[in-house]
């Protein structure tokens, strides 16, 4: 072999090695992100658009009606649920007072009916009972 052919071979090997390294890096970049499951994508989309909150409000509203009974449920409605605090609007102050006396039992009942909601406190207000939007 002549000295030129060995230098060509080493140059060729260096170029091949460089090309191989670049190809490996390109593959790592391309395949670095794993595909996301459709369940994760849908859950994130539903939460972002607020569809999950609407459903949970309906579930909590139904749980409230079950916990207090139909007579009180007709005269009250769940207003908001945030950070573990359930806010309920009631038609009269007499019912608010009655519910405050029974608050610990109501919280226990709500926690049993909807354990995933993690209801920690109950706020009762007197207000107008408009139909929810």
C-alpha cells in the first residue's frame, strides 16, 4: 500500500465515523420523545377544555342532593367547589342554620358518596336559587 492509500483509508474512516455519529445523534433526537397514549392526550384535553369540571359539578350536585334529601335539595344548589371547599346556596337562613348544625354529618356523607372529590369544608350562603347554566 502506498502512503496515500493509507491516508485515504484513515480519512475515509474518520468521515465514516463522523457520519455514523451524526446518524446516531439524529436517531436519538427523533426517537427521544416516546409516543403519548391516547388516554393521556384525551384526559389532558378534557381537563383543559373544562369538560371534566362540568361532569364533576354534576356528580357533586347529585351527591349533595343525596346527602341532604329531596326537601332540602329543592331549596338549595351547589354553587362552586374549589380547593376542597364546597359552597352551597340555600334559599333561607333557617335552612342554613339547620344545615350548619348538621355540617359534620353532611361532610362525612359527602366524603363517603364522592371520595375522589376530597371535600374538606362546607360553606353555606343564603341566596337566590337560579337554575345553573
